[in-house]
């Protein structure tokens, strides 16, 4: 996973936390849910990047 991808995902996760906290503070359930969704999407992107990295390593092992 590239550094840019990690930073983008970390930014999305942090923004999701802020939205969730703002929603909790203002009792806005829609905003809370948006924050949760944004965090989950970031986690899914991280997992996808990890799968791609693992596949590359497997491919590299067969190239040797």
C-alpha cells in the first residue's frame, strides 16, 4: 500500500470520527451515521490495499 493511500484513508477515517462526534454532540443521527459509514469505507479501502499487497508478494515469490 502506498503512502498516499494510507494518508488518504487516515484522513477519511479522521473526518468520519469528527462527523460522528459532531452528530453525537448535536444529537444528529444522520451525521453520526455518515461518520460511521465514512470510517467503515476507509477500513474497507485499507483491507483492499492489504489484499493487493499480499497478492503482489505471492506473485513475486513465484517469480524467483
